[in-house]
């Protein structure tokens, strides 16, 4: 279909989403591995409390994911790198609040129920928080950070 055809306005956005959503999910999976791996390493290796370990792990994952989302998921963005990164960080901050809150609530709920999950289960709680936050961040990145 030609770019200027009457149907291109209708088909184009959905075509972009069909490419962006799976790419975003793959980049997110990479970020999850970085985030949960660093969280686990900080808890198990350095004895950092799980709630505190999420902060530096999330920060490192954020930088990697920005680079991947910028070059793969939202490659059509014409936004300057620094401006896009700053807006990306703002969206990530909102995502972190949602992510960390879901992570902490799930972990606290399990502990309140009388279970002490082993450290090896922390990636499950990280995945829960990440899964909840991904809905907020996808549209924030698309419409605000990269404006595509």
C-alpha cells in the first residue's frame, strides 16, 4: 500500500503496533533478565535487602532498555537522544513506582501469609511487578518519550 493512499492512515498505526509490541516485549524480557539478575546478585552476593536491591538493578536495566527501545522498538523517533532519554526516565520513574509497588505488595503478601520465600524466588516477584508496569510504560514511551 502506498504511503499516501486513503487506507494508509487506517492501516499504518496498527502495522506499527504489530511490530512495536513484540519488540517491546523482547526488549522488556532482556530488561527483566538484567533487573532480576542484578536484584538476585545484590541480595544473595552482597546481602542487600530485596526492596533496596531493586533500585540499582532497575536503573541499570533502564539504561539498557532505553538504548534497545530507541534503536529497535521506536526506531522511527526523531526526538533528540538526550530529550528522549530524559522523558524516558520520567516514564520509567512512573513505571518504577508501579513496578516496585506491585513487587513489594506481592512479596509482603506472601510474607504476611507466613511464608518466607527463598531468594531464588525473587525473580518471580520482579516479573510480577514488571508485568504490571509494562502497560504503563509502553504507552508512556510511545506517546511521550519517543513521540511516535
